[in-house]
C-alpha cells in the first residue's frame, strides 16, 4: 500500500529526486537483475535503468489522475500493469446473497466470489446462481468495505469510463474515439456507452425470492469472450509461415450482455447500490436508469497473428460486414477457421509453456482491409490470462519459438485426425472445446484449423478432409429436394431444378468475386456455398 492516488502529486517530487540521487544504486540493482540472464546479452544495466524509468513518474501521474478508479495507488498501478498483480486480489468480485451487517468475518458467509471475468457473466442481472440447492437471481450491483463493526457501502459501479462498441466487427474501443479503430465504422454501427467495472453484485436480499433448486433451473449466463484493444505500438513484429506475428503488453477486455448493457438506476435504500430495471422489483429504484455495459479489463502479454496476404494462391481470408446472404455465410466459415486455429494454438501453447489451458486466452477479431469498405481481414490472438502477464506470450512470439509452435500444433492436429485416438465430428472437450470458449463452440472444427494452418504454411491443404461430409450433405439435398449432381469432385456442381446451380466450395477458396454472380461452370453460373455451412 503506497497511500492514496490523490496524494501522489504531494510525493512525486520526492520520488523523482530519489531516482536522481540514487542513480548509481539503481544501475547496480539493474546489473544484479541481469546476472545470468539472456537479457544481459542484449542490454546493459544503465540502458535498462534508463528505459524502465524514462517515463515512470509520468505514467504514475496519468494513472493517479484517472476518475472512478480504486483509491489506493498501489492497486491502481497493479491493475494498469505498472506493478505486478501478485498479492493484489483485485479481480475477485462478490455476489452478496444478503446485505452484510458485520465486518468480521470478511467476506461474509452469505457471499459468493468469482474472478471478475467470470463474475460479469455469472453474476449479471437476471442470471440464476445455484448455491446449496437454492436458486438466487442477481438484480444489480452492490459493494462494501469492512471498516469498523459494520461494513461501509462503496461505489458499486466501480471505475466507469466511456467506451466504444462496434456492431460490425464486434470490437471494443477503450478510447471512445468516435470511430472504430479496427474497422473504421461510425455511427450507428459504432456507439459509445459507459462501461462499469463493478465492485460487486447483489441479489434481492429477500428470502421470498430464493427458490429451491429442482434440477430444471436455466442458467442465463454465457462466457465472456476476450476482446483486444489495439495498441499504438507493437513491441515485436515478424513474418512466419504466411503470417504477420506481433507481440506486446496491452489490455484485454471482457464484456457481457453482448455489449448492449443493462439499464441501471440507484437503489432507494442506503447501501442498495445500482439495480437493473426489469430485473429488480418495481419501485426499488430512484431517478432515471442509465444503460451501462459491465466489463473487466486486464493488462497482459499478447501475441497477434494475421495473414501476410489476404488473397494468395487461390485462397482468401477476407470477411464481410453486414451484407447477409452468401457473403455472411462465407465470413462465418472463415471466422470459424481462424477461431479454430486460435484455440488449437492455445491448446499446444499451454503444453509448450507447461500450464493449464485456462491460463491462456484466445480470440479472433476483424480489422479493416484495404480491399474496400465493409471488407475485413482476420486476426487471431493469444494472451496470458493472468493479470499483467506471466511472460508466456512474450516468450512464444520470437520467430524461432513461434515457428516451433506452428509445427507442434500441426502435429497435435494430426493426432486429432487419427480416428483411433480421437473421434469427434468437429470439436469436443478432448480437442478444441472447454468452458471458457463456449460462445465459439458452434463454429470450432479441427478440420478448418488443419486446412488453414496448411494453407498458411504450405500454400494448400495436404488432403481433402471434407470428402465424407460433403458427400453426405449432397446425398441429403438430392434425396430431400430432388437436386441432381452435374459434376462431382472437390467442387461439386448441383442442379437445383429451378434453373439455378450450386457449387460446393472450401470456405477459404478465393471465390469472393463470384459470391453474387456465381462461379463459371460448363453448365452455367453456379452460386458458391462453402462446405462448412452446406453440411
């Protein structure tokens, strides 16, 4: 504990003076840190000290001046990546099943705790939480601090900042710049809302609202998916196997309710916090409600990959915005391919750095392409899930280690392809799925991951992994709708019996210019449908 953030300016000059007066001591300290490390071959102690402290007090000042953050300076610095998070359990949040009346013991027995990234989903207003065979419904936000005999209510909203949310690429803009930094979308697709990083959550605190658990309760929560905020500068960058690979130490955001937010209004009772309209009983709030997104933010190590070329060698990675129809279908299939590869890399990276898979995050986002308005290229990212990072991604992002990660992932997917060792039709808990990536489950497929990785590394897939699936789907439409096969092979052409034809293609085939007009065939233009969605 370094005191309150509000007192930083009082002591800033003393800290700066100490750094100047003890410059040589700090150099010697850095020399000790470098002893017997690989870093010592790249940087000397004086340079390390200079680089580490160059903007040190300015960064502290910027964080100390933020509105709505934690009052303790040390906690702020830990949350924003200046100090290590070890010993600061700041990302744990409580759901108060009853209003606490005593400061000891703390936390109270009638409270459930979760990591912030899970809490914003499980404790979200309107969800259902089962505890000791009873079902509780969160109705809003509330938080307390154990001071004296009775706990003191604190601001339940926690830090609140305006944040930009994009409906086109589903990106997040912590700077609320007015235009999406990922895809350049503006209003109405891009909108700014207040985002709360809640200090705690609450139920109705009434025994009348607690229901017995009968095994049929529906949990309404969904896992929050990580979103990467774009850094201004990448610390590392190189190309490897058809991909541009970048690494940095930056912010990962998680938000819930699809970014739509919750209409929150203040409780009429002291210590009641903020309640969600439509979930809390009528008459429990005062004043107008304000829509808030609720979210979590961690600063950590991030590794990002994107295709070096958006279209190359007969394959395309382009995705499309709100166009619907075949453009939307092909975009879904290509997102599925990049998401599948992201989670395959995550599984293998966890083995490489000898951690559990849950200690790494993964995700996919779309960024604007030079190909035109409403056209995007994919980026996958891996991140340390621990606050402030554990150095896993910083270690893996180097050219040699990343190349080895790709080779190891390729070997891992090869094991998934062996039906004697692994039998699933697309994804399962033994390969790509776990509880943390539940929103991606419908689109994860190890075949897509295998094809995409081979296209990036070798220029094309080593074999046709879709033959059986494609054949079964074609038999289905021929039997059900009376369609006829005009041409078989990896790109079958089907007669739909209404003077239209369909060509079944690979999701990554470069048929973008033929999405609307159709692919030329000896039988006339055929509308392309990818095998992933055609199944």
